[in-house]
């Protein structure tokens, strides 16, 4: 009998790590590091009109998986006030209406042994080994992303960093064991140092923050990081899964990007977490102003309940702390041109400000 | 705490006399409550004027473009009050029903109001979370913020609560025989805003239909499967509908409403099982009434047609 397949929601490069974590369940992971236009179309057709892009795209993934005969799926649970709480229930209904037999497991907030683990029942040894391996992959991906952000802004030949990044991701996917991943990790600095850089260029520093799915999925955000890198901007994407996991599992929450510190920082502007990453958006914007970032780009799916509700606050922070905030909403339009023009204008303004400040 | 009143140089609290309530969201979620309560405390209460075409146009100009219609209208009502009053009351609504949560946009409302309002106006706020603190306790907190005596607060709370009960218990009009019976559902701030829902309700009536508005007086809804408070009350009501008594359901939603985007699928599922026809009308900034009228006429016609067809077949 062949192994059952398990569809994992798309999380950009982190999909690799998530795929590694379910190997212990003796299932074949079904996942993509990037969404395709076909998947998006399937999701948009099936989803309610005003639901957010994150919902539409995850629904599209599950439908595509079901069409390819995948039996199981896994989707995060949520206890917050955001719509994420209803995703799994609604997606299961939408799949059933279309006659698909894909069962979606929830993950999170359902006890120490969630239904997913209970169903596949891996041995403790296997489970821990896979978790450890997945965590290591997540941390490695964090490291790769961080390296790419700095290199892309100063690379001499356009596209070198992206090519290096793609090769690294491929190699990381091949690395199966902990020693292999560790060995790979050691080669990262050398591989990125091979990229020839312009030492005289002084890149702008811009923060990307907002909703996690859009921040991580380069198809949905229309390659925001690469466009900005090409314009000579060093980005800092504030959704790193390694950092996020510490907050989820309550480890080191007192650190600079821990939720306790964020809540304290955001308090004068926002007195409640709202849901999603809205509080983090407010806190990070304030932090970026302190840390001397040149600008902030707030990214959200169109109509995102938590992120949109804090936009007036971000505008106020922008005035109070003198930091430009660029608000950017994404929907199912796939043309990059409009975004590129707006980003070019924003980056021009930032360069102008920087030169004037230095004079 | 936010909104604590400033002290004068002699150490006494400056006593503000005027307080404003935006006629949006919180006003409709707790009809009659805040107005009565603040008046009983001895404040001079100004409620922003009922919405007009101008309010909606103003909302479109000043509000965040991706907000839902009710939040945009809230911003316009807030702007109207600025300059007229010393204080504006904007509670942080986290839950209006035990066991439930409110729409996340309502939680950030006082912070947004503070970010948007010009200087010189104090936004006064209390947390309303009926999961943790009863409404009376939140009201007492508000009273204390305004420096009122405990006895006055107690009396004001009693009167305000009875005003709330009266306002929520919408009398059900006697049903006309041989007419169609519709239930109209929607968030209280869509349903009871006369500018938004008025023309639609009049049109329904002119088509000879008995329309009953969903009541929010019943507070017994369960938090499953819908956790959002007002949505849960409506979902609960739909589940209890007796198909033979109702000919149709009209759902008044508003443009870009996040809650409705999810729960309208659930409403439709319930109604499909009960075989009650349902139509969703989305309220937005368009001024033309013709589109809505045509849809209502078509909906009523098709139901009448179905009834006649059923009668001739039997």
C-alpha cells in the first residue's frame, strides 16, 4: 500500500521545513514553496467574495491537492478574533460541497496530543527527531533569508542573490539528517560571499511587516523582496518563523521581538492585541522608528480585519515618529507593474529624505 | 488609564460638561444605554446627527479606504463631533455577549479614534468585555472616570439598563394575513441605521411583505460554531426558524464586512436545509436605490410564483 499524502498549507520557503516535520507520520507531504496562478484561481472561485486572500489561497491549495488525490490536509487552528478561526471549518465545507474527500486536520489549541498525531501515531522517538530536524531547517531558512536581504541590495549583477538563494533552498531540501543540515548551514556564509558586491553603495533600510501569509508567499506579494532588492533596498521582513515559534511556544518572550516587549512598546498606541499580527505591526513600526529604518512597508491582504483596523494608528505613528509608512494591500490581481511603479516612487522619496538629512 | 480626566492646578478634577457619542457601532450595539447613562450622571450629551448622504460622502473622504462601511461611518460621526464637545466616548468593545467575542475591528476603535482626532479632544474609553466583567461593572468604571458618586452611578446604571431593555425589545407588528413573511437579519448597526436600511425596509413593506427585524434581546446563543457575538445571535435565530412560518430571509450585510464574509456561508447553509429562500443585500456607498429595488421585486416575485406553482400542483 502506498503512503497516504498530507497537504500542507503554503508558507513560502518554510514549506520545506513543515514537510520535513511530517515525515515521522509516515505520510508523503504535498506542498509547494510557491503558489501558482492556477491554485489561486481555484481558491478564488470557491471562496466567499469578501474573504481575505490568505483564505482564498489556502483553500485553492487544498482543492488542488484534493484534485490530485491527496487524502489529508493540515491547517492551523486559531483562538483569536481574526477570521483564521473559521478557515478550517469553512474549507472542509467547501471541499465537501465540491465532492472532494480531503480531510483537514487542525493543529494547535487541541491538547497535548492533537488529532493529527493521534491519527498517524508516530513513535515518540520518530516524532522528536522530526521536530528537531524541522526546527533546524526553520532556523537555517531564517539565516538564508537574512543573508539574502543584505546581499540583494548591494549585488553587482542583478539576480545573483536570487540564484544563490534558490540553489541553497534546493540543497537544504535534499539534506535529510541533522548532521547534513548542520554541514549545509556552515557553507551558507561562503556561498553568499561569492556574490560580487558594490562596496560603495549605501542601501536604504526598509522593514516589511504585516500579515504573515502575504509576507512569506512571494507569489502573493509579487516578489516584493526582490523588487526592493533590485532598487537597492535592504529589507528586513518581520515574519521569520524561527522568531514566531518562540512566541508561539512562549520561549524567550522577554526578548526584543518577544510579544511581552511588543505589547509594552505598542501600549501608548494600541491597548489590545486586536488579533492576527496587528499588535506586532504597531510595535515593529515603533521599533523601526527607534532603530533608524528609512521606511516601513505594511503588507496585508485586502480587507484583512486586524491589519486594516490598525492602519489609522500606523499613519499616526508615521507622523509622530517621522517614519514613512507605505500601505500595501494585495488581492488576486497578479500584474506586478502597478506595485513596481508605486515602490519606485516610495524608494525615490526615501532616497530624497536620506540625502536631505545628510546635508 | 486612558481618558483619565486632567486635574486643575488646585488639585480638583476639571469637570467637563459636554460629552459626545458617535451615532455608529457602539450606539446601535447598546441602543439607548450610553445616552441615558451619561445623562443620568449629569453630563450634557450630544449624539451625532442621524446619517445622511453627506455622512457617507464624508466617510469616503476621511476614512481608511479599506474599512468596512460601518467603521467608515463611525469615522464620519466622530469627525462631526470634534469641535462640538470636550469628551468623546468610544468604548473598547471586546465582547457584548458572555462566551463570545466581538468583531476585532471594534477592539482597536478607541485607539484609532485617538489617532484620528485633532488635538484638544479627549477620547474617553472603558473596556467592555462581557466575558470577564459584567456590563454594569464597565459602566461603573466609566462613571468613576467621570468622577461621579457611587450612588449616582448605581441609579444611572439601573435607568440605562432599563432603557436598553426597552430599546432592544422591538415590538413585533401583528402579521397581515395572506402576506409573505420575511425575517430581516443584519448587524444592529446596519439594521437600525435608518439611512442605510430605511429605504430597503420601506421597499419591502411596499411590496406587501411583513418584515420582522431580528431581535438582539435574546442573549442565549451558544458560541458554536460562530464565536462573533451578533453573528452568533443571528445564526441561532435562523436555526430556530420554523420553515412553514417564514417565506424568506433577507440578510443586510455591509461592504467589506469581514464577519459576514465567513458567516453568510453558514447562514445560507442553515436556510438551505430548511428550504427558506435567502437573499444577501450588500450596503455600500452607492446612492442609487434602483438596483436594490429591482432585486427585492425579483426576489418577492419569484417567491410568490413558487407559492402559486405549489398551489396549482396540489
